[in-house]
C-alpha cells in the first residue's frame, strides 16, 4: 500500500514528531505534484500511498478513523528539521487546498492538509508493553502510541503551537450524547437527548470529504437520507427529522429516536437456531410468528413501492421493531426513486452485487427473499447460487413443519417478482404440523479408518506470522497479545504449533490463560468470544477449536473445562455445516469429549446435528464427503457404546 522513499539524510530517530499530508478524492493527484518533488529535493525519508485504489480506500468510510487522510507520512531527522519542513510545506502548498481532517493529528497553522503528531517511526520490540509501543517520562509517566482518533502528546513533550481554542458548540449545548451506536470513518452515529425537552434523539455525523464509493461522499448519502425521511415524515415508518446542523467542518442530522429491537434480534426467537426436533408443536408456534413477521414485511415494503421508492439496503440491521411492535426502516441513505439510478451499489450478505443492475423494485424483491432466508436460518443465497426450495422445505420438515413458504421465496427471486403479487401470495402460505424427519442414511462399506489429525485442520498460511518469528520470544508475545481469534485459526492453533515444537513453548501457559480469559456467557452456556459482542462454537474461531487444542496439549483441567464449554455446543442447528468452520467440526469435538466421558447426551446431540447437516449435504457433494467422516466415526462409537452397555 505504501511506497517508502529513503532520504539521503541519516535518520536515527526512533520516535518524535512526524508530518502527515492529507488530500481529497478530488485533489490528491494535484497534491502529489506539489509535495512529492519537494520531499525528494529535501532528501527526507517519507512514504506515500502509491496506488489510486488504495488512496481512495484510505479516504473512504472503510478506513479506520485514526488512519484516514494520511496520504504522505514524513519522518524528519531531528526536531529542528521537523520545524523547517513544516514551514517549507506551509509556504509551498496553496492554502485553499482541502484535505480530510486527520483525527489523530493537529493541523499546522491554518492549513487544511498539513498535520503533525508525535509517535514512533517504526516498531521496536524493546519499547513494547503488552504489544503497544510505550514511552516513559523522567518522572515515571507512561505514554502509549496506539491508534487514537484525537491529538495526544506525551505529558513531558511541549506542543509546537499555542494550545487549541475550541469554539462554542451548539450541539453540545442543546444535546447530551449518551452512547455511540456506530463508529465509522464517514461519521459516527450517536444516541442522546435534548437537554431542554428530554426527547431522545439519534445524531448522525457526516465527516467532510470522506467518500463512500468513488466520488460519492458520506455527506451526499446523509443528505439523501434526510430528504426521504422528511418526505416520509407522516408515514410513521421512518425516523422523524428534527434538524440539520453544520458545526466546524462536519454536518449533523438529528432524528427522533425509535426505541425497540433491530429485526435480527426480534426474529431470533423464531429462527431455526431455536428449534428442537423434540418439540414440533413449539416449532410450529415459532414458525407461525415468523410467518406473521413475513406478512408484516411484505405490507411494509409495498407501502414504499406504491410511492415509487426503492428501499435498496434491505438488511436486518436497517429495520427496527418499536416497542409497540411497529416496523421502521432506519437507513434511507441508499434509497431512491425507481426511475433513477442508485447512488452506490449495495453488497452484503443480503444484497448480491449482480442485483445492483436490476430494476430497483425487482432488486428489493430479491433482497426481501434473501432477508427471509437469512432470518430463518442464515440460508441466504450467495452470488452465482440458485435457490434450492427443497432445502428450505426439508429443513423445516426436520422440525415437524409442513409449509409452502418456499413458493413465496422462489417467486420473490424470479425475474417477474412484484411486491404487490407477493402480498397476495403470503396470505396463502399454509403451515401444518407434520412428522419430524430425523433419519440418518447408512453409509455401508465406506467408513474411513482414520480420524483427521488436528495438524491438518490448521491454516499454516494464516499462522505464518507466528512461524516467521519463532526464534523471537518477545515478538511472539506481541503477536499473542494482539490476537483476537481464540480458535484453530488463532491462539488454539498456536498451542498446537507449540506442542509440536514448531514454536517455542515458553509462552504456552500464557496463551492458555489468554484463551480462558475470553470465555463469555451466552444464552447457550459458556462460549468463546469472537470479535466484539460475538461468540463462536466452531473449530476455526471458537469453542470446538479451543477444546481440541487443549485436549491435544494434555491440558490438566481439560475434562472439567470441557464439561462447562460443551454446553454451548449442544445445539441442533448452525449457520455453517462444514467441518473446519461449521457444525461437523462441532459434532466431531463432541465425539472427542464423549470418548473421554462416555456421556450419552453428547451422542444424542451429535445425531441431531448430523441430521441437519445431512439435509444440507443432499445439495452439496463436498459436504457429503465431510459428513461421511463424522457420521462413520459417530456410528462406530455408538455401536461400541451399545455393546459395552450390553456386556455390563
């Protein structure tokens, strides 16, 4: 991403003041023509973002707030050199050139693109404390150089300019912010209240010059949303607009807050994840609620289509079900009138890239179908895939539900789909209590004779950074501290490499402790944290991988720990069916624990998991091969268990 240009002047500084040059998507080539020759001539060491695509990404909402706008980074060789360079750049760069405001830095004088900050020039392990570059002052003060979205100096370092004077803020006087709901380089979203009226509000920020896609800025999208929200004010289906405020260099859009649940959380108790093959009547009840929600969504989308408005970004996170059980669409940034083009294409797990080329209303129908599949059991189709109606039918049959919902979904995914027709079809979706289908096909004469070694489950390329620094214990500890994945693709994989002698075992207990510190409580029982607010049962990212690794290294408290963590693995249905990243790996781990405990409930849980995977495997040949391994292992262990019980 960055191209380094080594200056001819010797630079022995490990840390100090450095300079950043910002720009915008419109003027970065002009800025380059001014700054690059000047830096080359001054023989200073610097780096810059070379490729156009990387520049635009750095200037976009995809970049971190602390790093965005850092087009050039300049490393002066002394404090005097730093001051001279700042002034030289200031005199040579036109004052009217705009740039993205660099949040971690302070602007120099009245320039919009020259910034500076204090920090390390490169990583030096001897200065790291728990993986973070750290400086200590003469009086014992500690200052750490990590990504910050604000200007920060070590307490013993004096700024080169007078203290910043902050102007009076209308927003700060009128509103009290209570929570940051979403952080985004293009602008944060806050919850708060009006200090005078106590009315709860949502404040959406648009940062100047940050782009969402190509030359479409975040501000343009926020403006689009505000326009449609104002237009639909009386509908009680979108947030009510309160005011739009420009403060400093940013824009803020204030809406009335809608208290409730996002659609994903609201629909969660109705999804396949909560069904049990032991309770078909309860499953029918939950599915009836899901069908009621489906009808509500059809009528909701129809309201907008009748007014020629394409919702476009149909995603579970963009709907709120209020406390009075009414639906609201809360993200109109990408909405548009049907005869117009969308501002930017939408691409996520619900909206496929190819659907951006469709008529807007037809695209909404396809996205609505995928939303239903997503809410039901993360069954959404992906790019290039065709919808398998039989899979939906078979999965629901596995829980005792007979329904023709798949006909509605098939229609919504057709080229002729219309929400008005779907509104009629949804009234004819039937639901009946059927017989639970839970047979497991027998695979005769094809049982594998060997199990899959744990080493074959490791992603060595993904763990290569650990192997690269295997001789450097300090560096290894830094990598361990920074790792957020506890499964086999992360620290559990590191444990396996340590046990095999690929890595030094010096920090093995440290790794175990870090993994155990990431145990969190979930509705299914203790699990392993994976990312902010998530937990994972799978081999690559969560509980199954941790248990396999701890068993492999002979962790002395393995049995006690497994009795606790196994609770979160006793689920029938999972989003992913495969071995490394899905339910087959979970089932295989349960068999590991069964072999150590002979707890029959684990065998029963494995059978239920295999039934659901077998349904998906009917439509996936690769999955059939993985299923065969776990199924055959399950069959052998079950037979041995039965024989053992009979002989007792």
